[in-house]
C-alpha cells in the first residue's frame, strides 16, 4: 500500500497543472508545486532540505542508522559541495580528469563490437566520473561485477521501500550487499589514497563522526553519494543517444559537429573548456533531453512554516511535511515550449544563427530552485557533452539487424521515480571505430 501511495504522488507530480497541489497522507502533508513558485520557495531554503528526505528512505533504502540519518539532516552540505564542485578551478580540474578517463576507456575498446547500448554507455560515463571522485583504482572504474551491481541498484533502489523487501526486492538487496562489501575491501586496500579523494571529503559520516572509520554507515553513505553523483550523467547520456538514433537527421547533424576537425585543440582532442561553444547543437540536444526526462525534486520541511501562494491562502506545513517541485509539469507545458513540447526537438534551444539561446536555456527547470541548485550541474553537463561527443566522433553506431530496421522508441521505466527518469527498454548496437 505504501508503494501504491508513492506511485499516486508521483503521477500527481507528473501531471500537476496547477501551481500547487496539496495531498494529505496521514501523518504528513505532501505539497506538489511547479517551478512558478520558485521565488516563493527560494525564501525558505534554510527551512527546507533535500538532505532531510533521508529521514523517509535512509533506513530501508540505504540501511542507515538513526544516528547517521540525524547527522545528515542536521548539517548543511552545500558549502562543502560548492567548494568541491562549483569553483571554476575545481570544476575545470574535475572535468579534465573525467575526460582523460573517458578517453582512455574509449581507446581501449575493440574496433568493432556488438553490445547493449545502455549498459555500455552507462558504465563508460559512470566510471569516468568515478575516476575523478573515487580514484582510477576504485571498483567503480575497474570492477565490471561492481559496475553491473551499481547499475542494478541505480534503477531499483526504490523497490527497497516495498513491504517484505528482502523477498520482494531481492535484486536490489543483492546489489546493495555486493557494493558495500567491495567498497569496504577497496577502502581497506587503498586507505591512504582514498582519504585524498573528493568522495571521502564530502562523506557525511566522515564530516560528522570522528570515529568514522569504525562506522559501518561510512560505506552506506558512499553508496548514497554515488547514486547522487554518477547516475544522472550516465542516464542522460543514454537517453540522448537513444533519442538521436530515432532521428537520423538529427544524429547526422550531431556527428558532423563532433567530427569537425576545426574544433579540436593542438593535440587533436576536444577542448573541454569550450565544449558548449564548440558543440552548440549537441548542447541543445542535451538541454532537450534534460527537459523531457526531469520529473521532480523533493524537499522536506525542517520546521513549521507557511508557504505563500499567489491569489490564495498560504499553505501551512509542519516539520516533516514534503514538498515536491514538479519540474515535469513546467518543462512540458505547451504554453512555454510549443505544441511539440512532448517530443524531442532540440532546435528550440538554438537561435537563428545556430548558437545556444540563453533565453530558452534560462526557462529550463531541472537543477532545483534558487538557493538549492545542484552544485555539480556544470561538471555533470560538460561530462555528458564530452562523453557523447567522443563516442560519436570515434564510432559509427550501426543497427546489427540492418539499416532498414528501425530502433524501438525509448521507453521510460514504470513505477515511482524522483529526479531523472531511466530508460527501460534496451537495444543492441554495433559500434565500429571510425
């Protein structure tokens, strides 16, 4: 019944056509609101928190103790995250590390291979980002069994909320157990190098417990962190190429852009620092992918507060009540995006001269609201652009069933989801090095 309630809320989020929708689910209230309330919600950033959502899912999804859940909810991680991800120098260094790891992995690929596109691209992207955050020797990078388990839990974590989850969510339990076991072993064998990595510096247990090394939740928080940092760029890279494969005319434009020799640096590589300017159409495709596949962002009220609603009475929230920012209802609104708001049409993000339209980009709502914006958005965005540009530059993607056979439409995973959607159906492709 709990899972059905979550699914009901999720569908309300996706289809909310009003600025606010209040749902009373004893013992808490759920306030669904679209991004038109951004200016109002930005006044309450200290009273609402994404981290506090861990109070609802931390014990069952991540096996966290009450002490760790309280520690995560009691401190503001934004200063640490902003320092690690948002400063210009740190962001450049991170993207450079990600790009080097992606290049090495692509160069090691066979000249011709048939593979399932989703897992191949997900592992390529997630391992490249993990190389910069956990180190190049981490299981996220070098252990295929670990990567497969991580991909499994990234799509099935919410099934751990099901009743009798040990029996009804066995795949997620098995994946979580394997990941935690291998993270412990990895840390034991690489302790000194691990302590120098960003993944350690932002770990909530390491920040809040002087005895963190004997705290089992250190590794549970590592899993939580990895799901926040690695899944979005990996999933969006998969979605973007799946959309392009359905539109050969758009794919041809992206490939032509990616293989233009005039945009390479002196060493014949893509200049990461100028990737948006060098690949405006590819960037437009990514913005369109984000627009279509962002669902909602949750926040939890940390104290009692009143939310002002234009032309209506304020809505009173109690500590523990939920706020869902329904990004999807805004990003697919035909009044803003046109009659084709439900289809993949990236040209809406371009000016007549072919450059990115700043005004259209500003309309997009995917990374939160003012005061609670994702600090890693720049690194994540440029990572996706770099990975997809290099894949399309280095490889032709062929349909092994023949040129005249079309790929199936990419389909969204069923069930309850928050954040970015996952692609459910898989396709087999032939990758041929150019």
